[in-house]
C-alpha cells in the first residue's frame, strides 16, 4: 500500500511531467467516484462496523437494492434457520434447502460487510468500471454532466480538492494518447509533433483510424469546420497554451461546431478516441470516448482517501483492497490487460463501430442535392416546442404534475416537508439566542447594565472578555477580588472594564463562573466520542454539517422534536411510495405517465397541440416512420402503456404528453430537506419574509448582532470546518442572517412554526414547479433537436 504522495509530487509541473510519458504517448489519469453512485449497504455496516459515512450514491443504491432483494430473495435478511430442528431433520429435502439458505445468508453478510469498508468500496467500484465504465456515476449522466459528450471523465493530474464533489474512491488508468485531440498547444506539440495544429491533429487521427479525411473535407459543412480549426489554432487560448491555460471552452466549441456544421451527421467524438484540455474546477481533464469498447486505456490501480489523514492511498494490485493478493505482478497484469484489449473480439467491436460510423458519414456525404419527399417534421417540431417550451404551457403542466404527485399521499409529503423546513427556519433563527442565553446574566453582572440597554458593541466586547476570564475548574469565585483577578488577567478587549463592585453576592459570582465554564463546554465532546456534550452545540453542529453534506439524518429531526406524517428516508420525503414496480425510478415514471395522460385532457391548449401532431403524422408515412424512430432513439413512451417506442409502425395516436413521462418524473420526486432548505429558502432570500413573524413572537434583547461572530467567539470554528459558519451568516437575507438576539423562550415555538408552514408549503410548490420545468426541458431538449430540421442551435447540438 502506497500513499500517492510517496509516488507523485503534487506540484503542477512535476506531477504533469511524471504523469504524461511523451515518448510512449501515454498518460496516467485518475477518476474519482463514489458520490453520485455508490454501493448498497443492506446490513447498515458502513458506519457501524467500518466508521465510513455513506454518500448519497450509497443511500440510493441501498434503497434500490433493498426493494429488489425483498422481491427476489426475501429470506436473505432473515435469521439463520435451525437445521438441527427435529422437524427439519426428518425431511432431508427441506433441511437441505434450509442449509443452502443459511450458506447464502453467510456469504451475503460477508460480501456486503466487506465491500462497505473504504477499501471494499474502492474494490467494488474498480471491478464495476472494468465491466461497465459508466457505472461509477462521476462520468456522463443523461441530462447533466454531458457537456463534452458521453465518455469516461478523468484528470491527468491528481487533484484531491475535487474529491468532495465526485467521491472518496480513486481509480487510476493508463491511457494511450495517440488518437486524442489535445487542446493545449504545449502538450499537443510533445504528443503529436509537427502535427500539433488542431486541423492537422484531426487529419492525422482520422486517417489513422480509417476515415478518408480528403473526402470528408469535400463536404461543405465539414470543410467549414476545418477552417474553424485553422482559425482557432492561431488564436488564444490554444496558441501559446500550457497546463495553466484554461482550454475547456475551446474543446466544447470544437465539439459543438463539428456537429453544427454537419447537421449532427458527423460527431467529432466518433472520429477521435478522446480529448485533453484544461478545465476550471477540475484541472487537467482527459475524456475517454466510448470507454465500453475502447482499447486505448487500462486500469492500473485503485484506492481511497485515508479516513484519519485524508491522504490518498492507492493499490497497484486491486485484489489487495479485498485482502487478497493477485498471483501476477502489476507489470504482468498490465500486459494481460493489453493483450485482452488488443484481442480479436475487442478489435472487432471497435472496427464494427468505426464501420457503422463510416456508413453513416457516407450516407450523409452521398445525399448531395437529392430531393426530399414531403416531410412534416418541422411543423410537428413547432407544435411540440410550443407545448414544452412556451412558459404558459409548461408552467401549467408542471403545476399539475406537482398537484397530482402530492395527491398520492393526500398532501402528507408536502405537509411534512413544509413543517420540517419551517422548523429549521425557526431553529436557525433562534440558534444564536439559544447559545447565548446561559451567559446573559453574567454579562449583565460584569457590565453593570441590563441586556436590553447594551449596544451591540458593548455586548460583543463583554462577551469576549467573559470568554477569556480565567477560572479554576474545581473552585468557583469566592470574592470580588478573585473575579477581578480572573477578569483583568485575561482581558482582551479594552474599553469594557469589570463594573461589578465589592458588594457582589455569591449568587452573582456563581453566575459568572458558570457562564465562563459553559462557554468552555463548546470545546468538549462526550467521553470517547466526537459527539458534542452541549445540546445547543450539538444542534448547531448537526445543522451546519447537514447543510454542508446536503443530508439530514433522522436524528436531527428527533433533536428538534419534529414529528412528521410520513417518514424521512435518505434525508428527504418521497412522493412515490414503494409498490409493485421494479424500483423507485420505475414507480416514478409509471405514476407520472398516468398523471400526464390526465393533464393532457385537462389542459385544452395541450390537447389541441397533440391533436395537431396526430393529424400531421397521419398525412405522411415517411414522417411517421422518422418520428417514431426519433421517439425510439430518445426513449419516449407510448401514451397508452408504460412501453417504450420500439417500432416504426406505432400509430400516430400513441404519441401524447405521457410520452415524456421519464423527463417529467425527474424533477422533485424526492424532497431533499437539506438541499431544498439551503437553495430554495436560505440562499434565495425566500426565508427573509418570515423574519417579521419570528420577531413578533419573541422579545428582542440586542440588535445588529452577527450570528457568525457569536459562533466564532464560542469557538465553533474549532468544532466544525470554519467555512461552514458562513451558512449561519448568509447575505441573502435568509432565516439565518439574523441581526437580533432574542430572549430565549420556546413556549411559542409551535405557534410560530404553525404560522409559517402554509407559506413555506407554497414556496415548496413554486420551487418544485420550477424544478419540474427545468428537468423536463433537459429531458426533452435532445429529442426536440432531433426533429427540428433546419433549426440547429450551437448550444444544443448533439456532441
């Protein structure tokens, strides 16, 4: 086992020099994964046994796995059967089946316990990506993350900073860059030599892969693309670019313009094997196109981030992650992989893909000025575009989707989410007041003033001095002199002297000592754990970490004493309850399809547009065939049933709003409490409207107080990562951007929360409606582009 720091120097230049072998034209690249897609944990051992915090991907995988296992093998999670039971002994058949089930349970327990350690997760995902490169979740995802086209996204400089975004598992590959288009001039020169220019790179790669570049160049559209590359070669950012030059926009433009100029008939990523460019957040990026059949890369290691040091650790021998040792050395393993990749089967698959692409390109090049038969796709596009992109239509469709989705639970899901978010708004607003409440009597004693006449400057000054007052752990103050000595010895803010006098009584002395001791408890944890010993601190820590992680555990709701009508699952509330479908996604699509069929009948404008489309499809068999093929290519559904388009013979009446069930099922099927609160209420400023309601129900003690400054004085930057404190002091005017301290009184908590729940619910509906609109737009965009002949737009072309 080696730390990557023992293998590589992490400064940009030296790392790059070590990770690209220009002589061999090969690069070492890294793929971080495990956040979006994880591994199932049906036994709940990731945290309890291995101390590993599950990711959202793990939680989704577990939920889907549980649903399937209960259906296929319901006995697997049950206790072992007593095979010594006399009743079983008498029946050898039953006893044999019981023994077999017990063995299955044992193997099941061992496997899912092993793979839920950090090492086990890395092992599982490493083996998964070997068979399915799209399985790890941090590569291409339909509807998002597809900016540079479908492929395996990697970095050719190890960048631990992006691990939080993509996951805690590290996969390492070796990539042959011979047929990669490189958008950084410095690297292009070292890999492609005199053919480093963008147009020359493409010509060399195309010819090497069997495409006739000269014939391609005779096409007017492709020739425009070549001229575009010639221009870009002489311009910034390519000209003079190094590893420190951001070239991601140029790469994206090149992919788009190739498709745009050739009417999406020639895709750049089909001519080349991959791209290299410099991104903004991810650093140096290497994309492997068609990784499922590509023979230009091999996996050379896998690892994870050490739980204590956060240092990356990688194993050359992947089997070591499963506490096994491979029988071959790394160099031999790489040779075996290379032999497999260069074998007849893999090469035949690659060649088949190239041959099919050549045929498609030839058909495009041969079409010339051939006259086209009557085709109504453009008119159909206009009708579908009006239905799905016109604000008035898509807004009413999305509103009705949310209404019908809410009806599935009789409104309980929205009600529960609204109550939880309203409670969090109240708690977040009151947290600084809760934290400060035990020290207010002490501040009044040392300042000589009642709290309600202290200015914010005086309050903060005396609070800082109180924190720094010196006390003895086992001995309280017994006199004014002891208090004065402790206060003056450690004073840090001048101008706020001790104003108590010699007549101070013992009760007041105890209040000051208790307040100082209370402040010190914010540094303590329960013995032997990382759990805070102070309830206010525990609540604050769980809130900040939940917002940062984007996930609230059920324990957080219990701490706030929030009771809901439906259970919290995976950090949120689900509109669709598990039923007889194969999985949650199937249930969501099935329900959405039924809803959209009803909505089509309820909205006259939509019904009329669908009717127009049916009429146009009836007028031309050619149009119907082409339209049905497009519906099949983009996984649209037949409106009468949950069946995908699978034939050009499907009648016109089978198309409807419900054909887009998958696109409309994406948005807000699950109400993630942490993320919804943060983005829809806190950062958006929407929570500001509730300030007056909370102010009216509480007595204001001090104005113009920064909540973040209070937490810093109490040392919470030593308990959570300091940047998390920004969540408490957002400038968007959120619930947490309070400028007042209140008298701590929770007797009116429920009445205040009740008064804002309905408004929060309406806010949720608005947010989810927008979410459904956005997701449906992403989910239908490619289909609309396919049928919008002559209406291609650069930012929406297929790449």
